[in-house]
C-alpha cells in the first residue's frame, strides 16, 4: 500500500510540476494503434515487461488530459476497434534502457486503423486532429521530439495508391512541420511488414526512398505476424518499439 501511495504521489507531482522533457506523437494506422494480442475482436490482456506502466510515462487522452500511460494506448482514440499492444510503450522503455537521461515522457496517440495516407492529408479530420492534439500536448511545457509513423498497409491494395505513396508522405511531413512550426521535426517511420493488398513492396520502396532531412526509417519486414497476416504479434510490436527507440537515440538523441 505504501509503495502504491508513493507511485501515485510521484505521478501527480509530475503533472503538477509540468516537467515534461520529451513528447512523442504516435500516428498511422492499426499497427501503430496496436493490435498485439488481439484475436477475434478480443485483447488477451498480456502486457510484456517492456510495456508496463511507469509513473514517468504519460499519455494524452482523448479528452486532452494527461494520465499515466498503459496499454492499450489507443483505446479511446482508435474507437470502434479493439486495441491491444502497440510499439509506443516499448519505445519509451527502449529510450530508458539505452541510458538516455530522459525524464517524464508524454505520448500522444493519434493512430486510426484502416486509414490510407490520403486520409491524413492536410485539411482532413485525421490531420486536423493530429495537429490539434500535438498543440494541446505542449501547452503546459515540454517539447515535441518526434513523430513516430507506422502506416501504409491500406495503400497496398491498388497500384495507384502505392505509386503515389512517396509523394503523399513527403507532402505530409512538410505540412506537419509547417503547421506545428517545427521545421526540423524528426520523423521516424516504419517500413511495412505486411499489407492489405499485393503492392507491399511498392509502398516499402517508397518508404525506404524518402530522403528528407531528419527522416529515418526502421524496417519491420520479417517480424512475426498474427494469423491474419496483417497485424504484428505482441512481441513483434515490442521489437518495433525498441527499433524506433534505437533510431531516435542514434539520430536525434543529442538534439536540444
């Protein structure tokens, strides 16, 4: 009981002091929202050690309030679907395991399953929601350190969508940097492990070919999939999170 009370005091003290150092936006579709452990519309409740709550890891809820982060991170954002484990919590665990001096981390879930990249274009509901939530996340202090992006499975269905992916993604990054007023905002994207259609390699090639400043890509190809051959398993989600953490630390860990 005493330990629980101390953890609660630490959590509320963090909120009161507005001591955010690092804020990360989680965006994309279902594999970012998290389907680890979800089968037949139910989540198995399995939370790996890398994804367990920590009083210094918070999430911005759908009501724009900070709370202690816990799986499923996107439960009130990717509504109408069953969410499970995603890469977000393992990402933060990876940052801490890499010896960073990271303090209180704020995660801003924005991913929605089944969304093509054109659903994220400037002026759409998803784009506006991301920009709005990102703005709300820094109103009490802190700095947006990066956007973590895992999306593209829905763009593998038609050749037209797959061929247009690179241009759409580059435009999205440019627009977000402008509208968030962070010209050099790091973006770390995940190259697909799966897709809804046959043009997976076309989209993957586009993701790996993006050559904008401060844009990095980690590769999910070969990670274990669930029986639907679309969504990552729980442990694969952990691996993605740790890969994202490694990419951030290697490329952006020393940024002010």
